[in-house]
C-alpha cells in the first residue's frame, strides 16, 4: 500500500499534521511526503502523528531546518528505508539525528534533485557518530552535497564499521571548480573493517591517493566508481598496491578532467569565500609530524611526505586572514598550507605556470624555496610570511617582468637566482607592452581638433558602440537596433552603418569608442577569432583606463555557447571581475534580457 503526496504544499508542522491524520492507514507501507517544505522557515516533524503508521517500511520526507525524528519513531520497527530531501536548507546533520531510527537499512540523503538551493546555503557538515547507532544499515548515499567535502566523507567513513554497509555513495562532495585534493589513508582506513561491496567516489576533484591507501579497501569490494575526477599517474596505481583486491569485478575511472568543460550553474557556485573552507578541510585531514623539514615536488610527485599524527597541534591559526604584507590593491591572496617547521620546499620542473600570485604561507620557518625550471611568466607576488627565507631560485622560467612588491617582504633573503629568464628592459619590449596605448593616443591626437576629454555624458555622440563579428551582424542589425534604438531611443554606433567613409578602419574604431558612453562586445566564438574584434576590445580597455580613470564602460554580451578554455586572458579577466549579460536561448526570457540590457546602457 503506497501513498504519494510529494511536490505539494503540505508543510511539516502541527497545522497540517494534526492528531489522527494517519489513524486509518495502519497498513500503509510506503509514504512519500517529500518536496513540500522549502520556504525559509523552521519546521517540526510531529512524531506522535507518524507513530500510527505501524506498517510503514519506506518514508520519503523533507529534512529541512529543525526537522528531527523524535522518540515516537522508535515505535516503528518496520521502517527500514528512509529518503531525505531538503537537507541543503540546513548546515549540519548532528550525531543524534537517527537516534530513534535504529532499524534503518537504506538511507538516501543525496541532494541531486533539491530545488531552490542558493550558492550561499547548503549542508556543510555531517558530524562523526551520525550513523554509529545504525547496526543494520546496508545502503547509504550522501552525494551532491558540494560543501561538505572530503571532511564529510571522512566523518561518515569512520562510522561505517559499526554498520552492515554494503553500498556507499559519496559522489560530488566538492565544488565543481574547486581545488584538487588527495584521498588519504585516514579517509578510507575504516572501510577495511566493513563488508562493503560497492563504493562510489565520483566527482570529488581527486588527483591522487596516498601511497598505500588502496590497501585499506576491503576485500569484499566488487565495484569501484571514481569517474569525473582529476586522476594523474602515480605510485598508488602500481600493481603491488592493487594485487590484494581479488574480488573486484569492475572499476570505472572514465571522464577524467571533464570539469574544465562544464558550463553548469553549480560549477560557478564555488566562489572565493569557500576556498578557505576547502583548505581547512585538507589541512584537517592531512596528518603530519612536527619535525618534517623538507618537502620536494619534482615532476608533479611528492617525495618527502611523512604522514603521522601530531597529537597536540592546534591548526586553527592557519586560517586567520593576515594581510600585513599584501598591497592594498590586492583583494585576496592564496593561503599555502605546509607542515610546521618546514625549512625547504622544492617545486622544480613541476610545470607550475602563469604567474606567482600574492601568497601567504602558513609557517615562517621556510629558509629555501626552489621554483626553477617551471613556466612562470611573471613574478608578481608578494610572498608573505617568508621572513626567514634566505635562498630563492626562480631560474629557468619564462618571466619577462618582476613586480616591485615581489621581494618587499623577504628581509632575510641572501641568495636570488634569476638566470635563464627573459627579463629585458629594451625599447622594443616597452613599445610592445604599451602598444595599445600608443595606438590609442595616435588616433585620438590625429583628430582635426586634437584631443578633448569628454567631461559630461551629454557630450557623447553615441550611447554605445557595438563591437561584433560579421557572422553576428543579423543579431545586431535586427534585434539590437530594433529594441534599443527604435523602442528605447538609445543611440548606437554600428560600424556597418556609422563609420565615416574615407577614414582608416583603426581611426574609425578609436573615434567611435572615444565618442561612445558605453562599449558593448557581442562575445561569440567568431568574435574571439576576429582580429578586428579583439582590436576593438583592446582599444576599449585602453579608453577605460587612460581616459576614463578606470570607469566601468565595457558591457560583455555573451551570444551562444563558448568553451571557457578558448577565451583570451584579457576577456576572461573582464568576465570574472565584472558582471556580463547572456543572451537567452529561450524566447520567453528575452524580454527580461532586453530590459536588463537597457538598464545597463542607462547606468
């Protein structure tokens, strides 16, 4: 006998669940009242009402804020299957949550289908001990809670030896675009004492396991799924670490590094505030010795990596935001966690690329830092809390410049190696570096009346200059002109229509941008392939910084699907720093889009 009342407005409270509501349902076996309680208020699960379901075997119910299972649930001995929805509305599952449900065999508390999940909400913690009172538990799913991380996984794994677990699903517990992480021995060691048959750890940003981690996988395991991670070859994959897994029938490691291609909304919900939490989780799981003094990373492999417990170490001070040596214009810095008392760090030939960000290291004991033979293009810095650093090797990179803040916080530095870089101060490199400013000023000053900065918005000839690829001309001429000019009276500069005949293209572009209050870039695949479109974008950037004192004048309009890895760095910077507008594929959403576009032009 089954009753399905899901996706209604039957809230968990005493106004709805009155006494006797289940009185005539003594034979009911399956009840679904999930997806009913999602607004932002507290709820109450009236256990005295549910106690009348004497035959209930399976229950689907919302576990939103303040919902708990009271003493009367212990009078339901046949209740073995429990599916919880709405857990993303609460922050913590406490260790007494299932105290009165000792007969559970199946628990699904995944969050894959939860609705109305804000990027600032979500389950953050499953306390250790939550499942310890469930001796009959065979199937457990904690997937898609992207904020509990592998710390949540570890808390749960330490409870499973007290259960009868056979299937454990812990998929997608980290932010899709979050940092990579390791699977440590301590994370899965408790599983060795279980009869686990299936293990799912998909989508957890895993790159490696600790060397002997696979030896703690129970011999009973038949199926292992670790898809959608970031695995790289290392010693944990050697035969001598896998030969004992004699009962495994299937291992699925497909879709590695696919996270880089995702355009889903959830993939962007891993903003900077969550990074410290990820670092805190990694450091909490990383058991180190107090006396380790040498770390070596060569060819992406960790050499001196000692993993033993430090009993009296307080780690909380690593997560204090210290900005003492970071210049005021840096909005953030990278917190680097290393074991205390580390004296030497070697990251040689490890393909470290791009540039050195503002960095704060967790210990000030480091005396030697070797970053030679990598792919660093710029030494930006600063390096904070390296007060005892004496030796710094940056040789064999590709750096062309050094920030003046790079060495300002290194009072003890005695040896600096910068050989085999491309550092140069010559006219050609300076001209190339400033090429957009040179072009900009050339065409502005070429005007018949010289350069006159437009002091007020009333003096602009156009409300917006629209930059677009030829293949997107129909969108600009048909849709943008129709709505923004004909319906909203904006003055647009369209190069097919408004450029002055007889003037050079570059001169027309510079004058149009200089005489427009806003610049709209219709960003598409063809836009990024067009040299003239990129020319317009760079001239607009120069106009913004040189003539308008950093005023936010560029509006990015994304047209169609674009692979983020193909976007040029300068455009990607704008997309990350400023809000952009995306043209919707659904026609029903385009009215709101044009309203937003008009509001952006008017601001």
